[in-house]
């Protein structure tokens, strides 16, 4: 499977013939991911997961990703660029409205950045026309299925999970040295106030030394299986 290009290549006529009822919108961020992963990590992962879902169900429509998110907690590091929560909400809401107007009534937001909290409120208010995937419980279950020993909370940024996925889908993007980049900060009670910089100098919170490409592959495969329940809830047809 080729994950090198996140942009769909369909034509207008091909989309008309497909008559897709459900579209997938990958949403990521542009934020630091330690010294070994690129700023685009969340967008790359969200796009790859969306591609896996479309490959499993070609009736879904794949959209280009939104590559900026709410990353204000990472502002201490160069390269991080954020948009405000109202801006992200408006972008996703406008895309959903445009899709409905053109005949695709349902939208799944495939979110790759935990700080995009506002997307949950958008889906909550959608009246059943939107879903947000994966949820925190999906990530936890996928970790276990992939043989990862870490949790969402302990391995929250640039750790075992994210490094494993990139080793699987885009190993060319993983810099040398991730095996020596572990850093844990299990108490981050004031992160929303102070930012992540109070808890890590490198930007890493997690255990990238445990990452393997096989774990990344198995994690994405598990999430693809988990998606069936979301799709059934969103669009029983």
C-alpha cells in the first residue's frame, strides 16, 4: 500500500459515478514531534488511516487532509503552527455542509491530534450526520492488539504508537536516534495552562524506543476492523 501521497486522485466524473454517502476527512496538525518525527506526523497518520479505511471499503470517499490543528500546547517549539478552535470548527463544518449540498450526507472526521478537542463538539451537534474516529478507547484497544505495552496517557506524544505507525507507513520520515529518545512525564496536571514545555525538554512524552513497524501495521489493521461499528451507526444504509 502506498502512503506517500495523501491527496485523492479521482476526477469529478468518477466521484459522480461513485455516489458515495460517506466521506472521510483526515485532520492532523503541524506541531513538534520531538527530534525524530516530522511536524506533519499527525496529518500523515490520519491520512494513512483514512486510506486504510477506503481500501477496505471503496464506497467511502477520501478527502484531502486538513494539515493544521489546535496545537497551542506545543508553541514552545519552532515549527509549530496552530489555528484557533473556532477556525478548525468552521472549516470542518463548512466541508460537511458542502458535501451534503453535493449529495454526500455523512462525514467521518479521522482525527490524528488529541488537541483538536473542538471536533468532538462539532460531531456532537451534527444530529447524527458526523462521526469522530478513532476515539480514545479505540486507540487503547489498538495498542493492546498491536502488542504495545504503553497507554494513551503515558505514551502521549512522539512515543511508541506514533513512531511505530511512521516506521510502517513512512520509514523515510523517521530520523535516527528514536531508540534513545524516551521521556516520561506521567503527571501533566497543568498542561493546558502551561503548555507541554513544562513537562518535556525534547517534546517527547512516551517510549519511542519500543516502536516497531510491525506494531504500526497491526495497530492500523485493528483500527480498520473497529471502524465497522462507527460506519453502521452513522449510515445504516
